[in-house]
C-alpha cells in the first residue's frame, strides 16, 4: 500500500497490525488476532475521519495516487472484444492515448482514454499520460470512425495535461488539441466522458467536450494544476493548497457549476483501496449515461452538446 502524506497516522496503525500478524505467522504459538483486530478497528475509524471531508489539495493527492485504476484497467474490466487502433496516420502512435472498438454490455462502442502506466517502465512508455499531438490526432481519427459507423464514444480522462515538450510544440500541440475539441462538438453520436483521475487543462477538455461528463468522487478537473497556478499567481509553487481551493477543481464544486453532470462514488479511502468497486461504479455510470442518450438523432446530440457548453457556469451566476 502506498500511503499519501495525510495518511501517515493510518499507515502507522495498519503497519502495527501487519507487524503483529507477521510475528504470529513466524511463531504459531502466538495469538495476536484480538490485538490486531483492535488496531484494524482503529484504522477504520481513522480512514473514515480522513476521508469524511477532504479539502481540495488532498483530493488532488488522491486523484494522483499511483494505485488508482487507470484507463487500461477500466477497459479490461468493463469492455469486451476490445480491438486497439493505433497511430495518427501521419507521424506516430502515441502510447499516452489508447483507444479502439469494443463492446460495452454487448453494444459496439469506441473507447478512448489517457493511460498513465502502472510502474516505472510503463509510465515512461506512456509519458505519464501526457499526450503529444499525434495522440490527439489519433483520437480525432477514432472519433471520425465512430461517427461514420454510428458508434457511441466513451472517453476516460486521466492526464496532468498535454505534453509541453519542444517536439510536441513543433508538431502543432495547440492545433491538435483545438481540433480534437472541435471534433468532439461535431460528431453525431453519443459522446460521454468520465474523469477517472486527473483532468488537466486542454489536454482533458479535448476528450471531455461531451454530451454527458461524470467524475469519480475524488478526481479533479481544472484549467491548470495547483502547482502551476501557484507559480503564476504567487510566484511560489508551495502555495498549491491555496491554489487548489481557488480553482474549484473538485467534483462537488464542478457539479454545482454545471461543468459535470454526475459524481461517481468511490469506496472509502478512494478508488485505490477498492479498485473493483470503483470500476463497477464507473460501469454503472457509463450504462446510465448511454441509456440517457439512446434514441437521440445526430442533430439533436450535436445541439445538446453545444448547448451544454454554452450554458456552462450559468447555474452559479443565476444563484
């Protein structure tokens, strides 16, 4: 278990319980289950207290937790007959973006998402989920295919933002993001998006300009990272806590503002502590959103999507 900074009290209690059980495994005559069970109860209480009301900065930490389920995990668990499609037919295949044709509840769909990787090797291969221009152009190509064959599009967003490297800028990073966002607004099929971890800047918007947008309970969605915001506003990246508060990046804030349509509940302690439950909850959300959009004509879907983004934030102004 990887513990976050604010979970240190929990780490100590759970560590002591595990130490007792490890001693008992070495010495069969020792009976420590009563003491270990007491520590387990105390750990459960601490976990509940810690996650009862997470502030925005702690939610950022949870959203970035390395043990959270990633795009690949959701595709493997929720979709069948997944056939990956690679490359932008121009420069290269960006491994930070994965996508292809699959079945969801036996319904053909196009699924596209950011993949961060799960260990050092795959994180480097996937560029930590930061897509280059060819990644967005691959997504555009897949959305075009979905539009042509009438396949609903499901996007899984989990990126700190688009890759800001020199090569990416030379190959038209901004233009690729803009065209991916434009393509989201143009396709005449249902488009739903789920923020499963980080939704960072235009790199996330390029996948999440959808008819319906959902967020996992402890995920974040923002125009800039708290560290980046703090560096710009206060010239001090250490003010990320204040920045996280000001950015209104939590699922709860964004639901009030009308930026997202629903919050997907996470198990106590975050998706990393209950991967199966979190994935099942996302599956139910996808099912409900697809059902909500079924039967709508292409023109109606496009109009619905455009209206959603034109009206974004109006709830807050009306209040």
